[in-house]
């Protein structure tokens, strides 16, 4: 590869990983859900994108969890049961992809990532809606009653999802934690998710590195940018409203999912146009109808 092109690509990867790292630090979400599709759009094969992203994501999670740990935010009891369920299935994810024996492993994995992105996008939207409508009322209970079996099940399913696609550790799992433990404050929710995600992502990364390996030319700019971005994002968590960021990510994930699933450029453009133009209008209508800050509070749903 010519030196000029290598420099250009590395700079682009550095910037992208830093921006995604900031999102991880601010919200605890967006690592694999944003990084893996971004790498694939850079022309990197899906298996290599997942493997390298998991290594980067593991470092980012360690940095973010370390910042939140010093602030005393995570709930370790909840994190423990999540880890017990997620680590084994996350490790087996990479082996499962290759054990299927499909001729087009890259295409199969790309479609699996696309389907998972739809789940992640839905989780982003539901979290924003629940918080806005008051159906999930977060409090500041540092030690809620732990539900071991349900928490373990979330870990098992989330770990398998991350192990196969690298997506879900900070999206689907966090959404499930919020539904299961609504009294956790926003910072404790992020801290708990980041702490449980460290062994989860490390286990998934080990599995994929053993099967696929890593590309150091690709990995180094991702590591540097991601670690720096996550550190600064974690430092400012709680000071910057994450709602707008999450709604923007919802649109990005939905559009990216359509690309991963093989939609035509025309259809992708139509989806993006509809989400960008109609999406904010629909959200405003939902806010007027359900927001606890406008009119009568919505009645909390039983979850």
C-alpha cells in the first residue's frame, strides 16, 4: 500500500475511533454497534472488522470502566451475574461463526451484524422513549434487589450476540439492565454496564483473535483514538445530555443496518432521508403526547 494512502486511511481510522470512544465514555453505548460497521464500510472484511474491533473495544471498556470505578458508580452485584452468563458465550461466538461452515462466511457475518444493528437501534430508541415518557423512572438506589436468574440470562444472550457480531455489550445489555433495575441512576447504569463489559469483550476478543488474528496496521490507530476518546467521554459523562446523542445514533444504526443487509443505494438513501426528515417530527409528537415534563405524567408501564 502506498505510504500516502496508508497515512490517509490511518488518520481517518484514528478520527473515527476517537469519536466513537467519546460516545462510549458518555453513554456506555456505541462501541461495536458503530465501530464494526464503520470498519466494514472502510472495506475491511467482516471477520477482520469484528476481531480488531473487539480488541479495541476491550481497551476502551477498560479505560471507561476505570474512570467510573474511581467515581464509585458501578453496581458489582449486578455486574457479577452478567459476567457469569456472558463470558462463556462471548468466547464461543467466534468459534460458532466458523463452525457453521458456510461458504460465504463474510457475507453471513455481515448479515448477522445487520440484523443485530436493527436490534441495537431499536434498543436505543426504546431507551430514549422510556426515559422521556417516565415509563422507566431511574432513581439513585446503589443496591437494588438483584435478580440472579434474569440477570444471568441477559448475560448469556448478550454475550452470544457480542461474541458473534461484536455488537450489543453497550446497547442491548444496557437496555436490559435499565428495564430490570430501573432505580439505578444514569451514571450507575453506565458504570455497571462498562464494568460487566470488560470481561465480556475480552473473552469475545480472545476467541476472535484465536480464530482470525489481528492486523496491527489497522489496530494501532483504532487503539489510540478509541482510548483517548473514551477517557475524555467518561470524564464528561453526566455533564452532557446523552438523549440527543442516542437519538442520532439510532438513525445511524438503522441506515447502517440496511447497508449491511444488502439494501440498494437508492433504498438506503430513502431510509436515511425518511429518518432524518420524518424522525424528528415523530419524536416531537411523542414528546408532546408522552413526556413527563409536558402535561400529565405518563403512567409507568409494568416491567
